[in-house]
C-alpha cells in the first residue's frame, strides 16, 4: 500500500511532462522554425524531448564517470548543472517551457549511478531555490482577486477536491485497498500539486491563459495545498470509524520503513564487497557507497546495491539515509577519512551503531574515543584466523581454539595490546 501511494505521487509528477509539452503547441504564436502546424510543432517538441532523454541517459553518465574517475568534484558538479541548464535552454529556444527540459534532465540524472553524489552537490542550494520559488508564487497572488473572487475561489477549490477525492477513492478500491485505506488515500491526495504553478506559469507566458485566470488558478492550488493537513486528519477519523482502531500499517508514527534494517556500508573495496555479500546472503537490506567509479561499476554489474559518493561528505551521509539505518559499517582504507566519517556520524546520530575497521591499535583507540563501540583491528583478525587454522591442523580441538580466540578478543584485544612504544606500530603482516 505504501508503494502504491508512492506510485501515485510519482504519476502525478510525471503527468506534467506531456502537459508542459502541449503548452507551446496550443499557443497562438507559431514555434520558432515552424509554420504553426500542429503536427510540425508536436514533432519538434517530441524530438527535443527524445534528445534530452538520450543525452541524459547515455552521454551524461559517460561525462560524470570521467569526472568521477579523475576525482574532480568541481567538474562533476559543473557538468551536472550545465546539463540541466542546457536542457532548459534547448526547450526555451523553441518556445517550450524551460521547466520541461530541466525536469527531464533531472529525471535522467536521478536514474544514473551518480544520483546520490549529484543530490549531495545541490543540497546546499536546494533550500534557497525552494524559498525563492515559493516567494515568487506568494508574490504572484493578488489579494484583490482573493477579495473580489472569494465565492468563485471557494467553489473551484471544493469542486476540485471532491472530484479528485472520488476518483482516488474509486481507484483505491479498484486496486484492492480496504474502504478505510481508500478513504485515507482520498483525503490525503486530493490537493493540486506544486507543478501546477509551473504549468500555469508556462500557459500565461504562451498567451493561453489570461492574467486573471492565472491569478485564480494560483489561489486554487495554494488553498488546496494549505487544506491538506486538515483533510488528512479528517480522513483518519472517518477511516477509524469505518474500520475501528488504525492498524500499524497505516498509523503514521508506527509506519515501518521498507528498509527498516538497512545497513550503510562506507567503502566498496575488498572489505566492503565481502560485507555486502554477507548482508545480501542473510537477506539484510544494505546500501554501499564508494568514490571509486570503477568499483561502483563493477559492483553494479555484479548486482550489488552500490552507488557513487564520497561518504566523508555530510550531504552524502544524509542522502545515504544514515539517520534511518540500523547500523553503519566503515571499511574505508584511509584512516583520516574513517575518522572524519565517524566524527560526522557521531555528531548527528550519536545512538547509531558504527562498525569500523582499524589498521592498528592506536587507530582503534582513537575510533573508540570518537564513539565507535565496534572496532575491528584488521591485521590482528587476519592473524587470529591464520592461527586458528594452524592450531586445528596440528591437532588442537576446535573448542579449545575458539576459547583461545575469545580470550584474545576480550576487552578490546587486551592480551595483544602492545606494552612498549617500540611495539606500538603493527606491521602490515
């Protein structure tokens, strides 16, 4: 049911693509380079849409992979932004909406192996751009229109909400949801979407809508969105009366995440690959990140859930869903990178379980002081494995070997801790 809701949200967003594509075709003025024929303009827009999709699907991953392999994050970010701006300008050059080109390119980039790194790169600007967007929407609302068209505004809002609610209720029942669940969906999703601002703005620019109609449409969208929290609560109460107490599946605070046991693996070298395979074999959901494009591509070919991204970047940490993970496993080779990552996680998520690998006892002590409860000295563990195999091969019983290894691991490998400064540096073994 949760998946169905997400699909419904996604379908509403995708519906904006054909609508925006139709705006320049329906405009009175002919599109640049055409004689105004409907078929000719439709083919031009369709050709541009296909071109943007092909560039985003095939060319941009190649360009981003080149930047990623060169570890040039500045170029990576620049190419990502240029792709979106280029798609927007290409649409604008024929009179289509710039938003259509930007949306299509963003959709293609989100399907690439570098989506998380792109998301982290634009995260610092997202809040500012969203604020500017809604400020612009707010400034376009004419309060005189609100006062003069109050009754017409109310009628339009009610009609839209009722029609959408009835359609959603019917579709929910058709797809097998219970009546109470269908009521919740109907009262949760009847509002107009924020893409309506973009669509009607493009309509005004193309001369399809008058400024008065645009002002009324903006008000209808804004009011319907503002009513969403109240409608959602009303839907919950009606659904509770229909089906009794809300089950855990639909209780908002108790709704389990689809990946509620997910483990985040930082690093996809030998250790990360091994750990990812172990998690997969045990049926534990995981997501792995690495800033080596070749490793990521190899992992993708092997069917692993691995993505490109620098886990020491705080934006990537959030994009990876660390705050909702059950644990984080750090398998990075660079001790400084491990320390930075651990510090960032413990600062924002102090209760999260972190499992980290250390090359020596000094590094392990520093990680424990940073808040890592589970530190594994890599070279020591490999020596214990080697010793266990040797002892069993020469006749020592399995139980005795296990008891010995357990003693060795007790109290953070206290028996193996170096006693002098000279011995404090473990050899690579």
